[in-house]
C-alpha cells in the first residue's frame, strides 16, 4: 500500500463493490510512466490504499486489470495483459499471484470477466482454439477460502 491518493493518472477500469471503489490505471509519481496500480476508495470516495503486485516496486508489476473484486477476506484482481490472478488481503498486503495458464490449464487466455455469488467467483476467459478456428469463452468456478 502507498500513503498517496493520487496514483492513477490514466484510468483503464473502475469496479465497485459493497465496500470499495477500485480504480485501475496507469500510475503517476514514479519514474516509469507505464506503471499500473489500483487505487482503492471507500464508498464515500475516501482514499483507502493503493494495490500493486510487488510491495517493493511499482514498475511494470501489473498489466491491464480487467476486473478487481472485493471477496470478503480478500481482494482479487484479474490481470488480462499478464494473464495473472492476483490476490491481496483487505489491508492491501499482496498475498501472491498465479499465472492463468498454470491455474486454469489454458494456453494464452484473455481474462475477460468475473462475477460473484455466495462466496464463489465465476471467471470468464477467452482463448483461441488450438486449430485457430474460433475464440472460445470458458467459464471457471473458483472458491477463495482461508
């Protein structure tokens, strides 16, 4: 987390949960203008924290966050560009990430969507068939528990 509320210069995605507003985009105040971060606000618009994939460096650690979700005990980010599934605690501590290819057994997926129902995440990924004939959308159910 970072103690500065002005870290997103160019917004790429906004997601709203019951508790938070997640603003994903290109960060500012760093040497690398392509730095991607997620600035988190409460529902009243008050700055809470800034999320990144590596707590020690903000340079090129997130690609394109297609969805960020409040999952109760965790915050989950889906990075479509880097094909990563990223998890933070609700205090902003980076807990880790998993490569979508390894996690879902896919080749080169675009992580395109997420919805939640009763503590379960439903993810959609799109991927080209091996024979190149179609792009398919594949759904996965993920249970995030301690």
